[in-house]
């Protein structure tokens, strides 16, 4: 692992969960080896909730000239599922970043109107 992730667990006391997060961060390095920093927050709200304890996972990944954020994932009762979903979203963002950086993204002409098609012969 090239980077040491900053992991914050709120309302959870599970060392195994932290190990799973480290493995997920290591997998992200396959998609982009320019990751400079990775911060992960896993939060289990306290108190009574209608749907049980829904875990929220937020990820911030710093790459050259950009910061990728995974914030708005659906909350899950199982922290492992919440972590998996958040890291899947982070992987997709890193893949998009790598494509943009390589120049493999289609570009559109911005604001240029095409001439109208002429029907018939003039």
C-alpha cells in the first residue's frame, strides 16, 4: 500500500472493519496509482431509528489537481454493505478520472451550432 488511509469509525468499535477498509483502499490503487490521500469515515448513528442503525460511509480521495468525494450513498444497516457500495462508487470515480487524464473521454463541441441540414438540391 503506497498511502496510509485516514480511517475514522464513529459509533463502531470493530477492528476487523478497519482491516476491510484498508484492503478496499489498496484495491483502489489498481485503478489509479496517483492517489495522494484517502480519508474514510464510517458512522453508525445512535438513538432510535425506524429502519434500524443505518451506517453512513464517506470517502475523500485526493489525486493530482482534483479531489474525489463519495458522500451521497444510500445508508445501509450492514456496515460491510455500506462500505462495499461506497468503495464501488469511489472506484468508478477513479476510473473516470484516469480516463480523463489519459484523454480517452469523448469531447463535445461546446456551444457551436451546426448549420441546418439542407433538403433537396439548391
